[in-house]
C-alpha cells in the first residue's frame, strides 16, 4: 500500500513510526513532516490544507491511502474535495468528512449531538448576538465556575473556565461582541463545570463498527503539579491506572456505542479516529469534547502500546470491515514527556540546535513535535519540540525512564515537566 500521511507533529511522527513497521506499507509519503519523520518516508513540501497539492500528489504518486493527522483539513472539507476527483475513486481516506469533523469543529454541533443521542455530558445553552441579552441574564444566575466555549476551532484557546460572574460576562462579551476568537467565537456554548478526572479515549471506526485503542491521560498545564497556562499537552500516560473494567463498560455502553449509532442515525458517514475527552465524575463518564483525530502527545503513548498492525486496522476501517479486527496491547505502562522551548505557551523562540539525539540508544522512542533539519543540524521549529516515550511496569518507572532520556537531549531554553504521572505510583 502506498500511503500519504498529512501533518508535522509528534502525532504524525508516532504514526509514521508505526506505519513503517507494517509489511503492508510499501511506500510512505509525509507532508510536510518534520526532522524526525525524515528517515521514515519521503517528505513532500506542501501543507495540510493545500488541497490541490494533496490531490495532485495522490494522483501522481498512485497513493492508496491518505491518513489525515490534524483536524483542520477535515473541518475544511478535504474528504469531500478528494471524493470529487474521478481519478481517486479507489482512494482510502482516514478521517471524516465535514459533517463528522463538525464533532470537533463546532462545540454547539457536538453538544446537540450528545444531547440528541442521550450521551452523558455537562448541561449547556448556546448564545449568539441574537440572544446576547438573554445570555447575560443566564450567566448572572449560573453557578460558579462557568465554562465558556467558543463554538469553532480556536487552536485550543477557545475554552474559558471562569471563577467569577464578572470574568464570565467579560469573556462572553469578548467572544460575541468583540469577536476575540473571530468567527469561531460568534457562537458561545455556556456549560456546567464538571469536577473530576480527565481521560482520553480513542476510537477507530468505519462508521458502523469500531475498535478501542488504549486510553491515555494527558497533562495539559505548563507547570508541575498541574499549574499555570494550558498547553497542547506536556506529557501523557497509558494505561490510566484507575480505569478498570467497570468504567470501561460504562464508557463503551453509554458513550462509544451510542456515538457510533448516533452517527449512523444522523446519516453521517465516518471513517477515522474519534478522540473522546472524558471527565470522570465520581466514577461516571461524561463527554467534555469530541475530536475527529488522534491526540498529541497521546498518540506518542498509544502507538507504542498498540501491538496490532496499524495499516491493517486502517485498511479494515476504510473497507468497512473493522468488525474483523481485534486490538492487542502491550500490558506495560508507557509515559511520554514533552520538552518545550522556553516561554511556551506564550512567546518563545525557534531555531535552537538540538544536541544529544545521535547518542541515544537505538531503542529510544523520541518523537519530534516541532523540529526541522537545517544542514547537518536538527533545530527547534515550534513551542513543543520533542516527546520522549518510555515503558515501565508502573507509571513512575516509565516516567523516570522517559526523564533519563530527556536529560541527555539539550537545546537552549529547554523545559519539561518532571512530574508527568505524579498522581500515580
Ligand atoms: P476542550 O477545548 O473542550 O478540550 O476544553 C479544554 C479543557 O477545559 C478541557 O481539557 C478541560 O480541562 C476543561 N473543560 C472543558 N469543559 C469542561 C467542563 N464542562 N467542566 C470542567 N472542565 C472543562
Ligand atoms: N493533547 C490534546 C489534544 O491533542 O487535543
């Protein structure tokens, strides 16, 4: 199979690493990729939303399967665009069309979907310019804290957790009246705050059948002890120690199965990943978000634990035959620790030379998130730079092993959290 992988982060490096282990993969192309994916496939110099270049590449390189890493091309309609091309009739695409991607692309759509299909989630209301005054009254009477969500994609910044009514009203005003998040914030979801523990669950579906990949817990805050600003994710662990058979059963019967049935009832075809963000409240699962893709850095622990051939799984999903597939998982714990450039998630610099990568043992799992090859050097090209994944029999063992490897990699201003997995043994 000739595969085109779209994206340039740690998620795509982990995908590329796993895809190239499959005997079914005859050629891998990666657009645009990063310094870490360089040895794993042929890089192509176009971006993930350059639909024209993607179509041309699929035709010229006789691509059999496109694997879409990030959400943006899906939300913008890449699948519909490629489906219109008569020369690509037999192309498999891993990633949903625009309607399916709206589960991530529109919070209001996702909330209505959850409610329509009786899937547990926080109660909510949605507001726009039209019912702005009503929104203000609603906010004033709402118990604290209040969760405000810009409807559209806002690069992970569209959620505000407000601890006072004044803060909520100001955030609401900024989103709707001052268009702080542009179009994305012109509609706002106001949601009940759920107190609990977050976990991420990953579903691969063909629209009718599904398989569950290993779950993960992501560490979103920049600072140790879960303090400071939100980031794209500073580390992850899998499995999550408190997720037992009872909770899995609730997750499957109350959320995953009704989600797939809901897509079918609503006539939404879906081939690809659904990443469900959960808040577990006193042992009960509530959905806080859907994503139409895998998580980053969660993929950097999920792929290493997945023992099933990924290409076989993706091919089965594309053929509508996921029912025939079972998932085999490494029972050990994987932990990934993300190194970022000083200043991230606020202003940070790029272009620092990364040292130590060539002296690591071959078995090290270093997934590049924001790197670039420059001559003989590998330099930083993003806020999140490298995720190091290691295994252990416990979370603390895996985390310690990941830190040891992180400590032998250097670049100016490097920072990472030394406490990923801190709440577990
Ligand atoms: P999202 O962009 O939907 O992933 O939201 C960002 C973060 O906000 C989540 O990872 C949660 O930590 C938090 N969050 C979102 N919705 C809620 C909620 N209803 N209750 C508590 N925390 C929430
Ligand atoms: N790590 C969270 C995400 O990928 O959205």
